[in-house]
C-alpha cells in the first residue's frame, strides 16, 4: 500500500531515465518549428540547469583584466551553442 501511495504522491522523474534520443524526439514532436528566440531561451535554460558559465560572467572577468579566462568562457559558450543547435538542426 505504501508503494502505491508513494507512486501517486511522488511520481517518478521520467526525464532522468530518458535517453538523449527520446528527449530529442519528444521535443521535436512538441515544438517542430522553433523561432531563433525560442531556441535561445531553450539553450539558456539548459545552461542555467547545468550551472554553465555565462556571457555576463565572461564580461565581468574581462573588465577585471582576466582576459584568458573570459576567452575560455566565450569559447566554451560557442562550442556548447553549436552542439545544442546541431541537435535541434539549426547549426
């Protein structure tokens, strides 16, 4: 009885057990024609979820004189954006 109540009150997180292909397929079925603004929002939400460094952080570091780290962050962001856009068929 406890397992049944637990399943009702705390359903399993299906996203944790989904493969990348399943997530891509579900996303494309629900949103086949995304605008560039929607893609940017999606990418930003993924970055926030992973706690990736941001463009804002790169600018802050550059203004403090730490250009090499800022360049590294910008390079990382470019690579990540291209990877995500490639998944969505945009890069």
